[in-house]
């Protein structure tokens, strides 16, 4: 049984209790690179990244925050760049996620804080 919306609100009151994930794809000179991401729904911090050869869909109860992350990374990084190799794309995505998104990207839903700043304040 899936949690109700009220239960989701309660579960989001502490870090790493509720997570969501999704899969997207990025074109490179070597072909498609598939990217899987898992977000902590409390702070929207990316807690896991994985690259693989083809997508396998997973069931998710609500991945709207992950879809928002994919919209952000595509607008801020992917649509502005072209990579000759999958390795180059992986490096750029890793740097964006760990060097910018988690550390410095401000979120209106977090009171203008980055995911890590939001977690530090809540701790």
C-alpha cells in the first residue's frame, strides 16, 4: 500500500527517509548514455548516480522531484554541451551534480538554500 499525501509530508520531515529515482538519457558521439538518479526527497540532494547501456524502467510512487532534477540538468548542462564520448558526459554530469547541484544550486522549495546547506541547517 502506498503512503497517502499526508504520510508523505510526515516522512519528508527528516533526511533520507523517502527517496525517488528515475532514468533519463543523454546523446554522445558514442551513442546513448543512460543516467539513473536517486534523490533524497527531504533536501532534493542527489544521493546516487549510475550510468548504464540501456534503460530498465522501475516503478515509482512519485518521481516529480526527480523529473524536475532532470529538467534542471538538461537545461543547465546537457542541452548546452556536446560530448564526443560517454566518459566525457559522465565526468561533466558528476561535476555538475557534486560540484554545483548539491553544493550551490539554490532551490525555492528549500528557502533558497542548496540541498547540502538545507541538510546542515536542519541537523
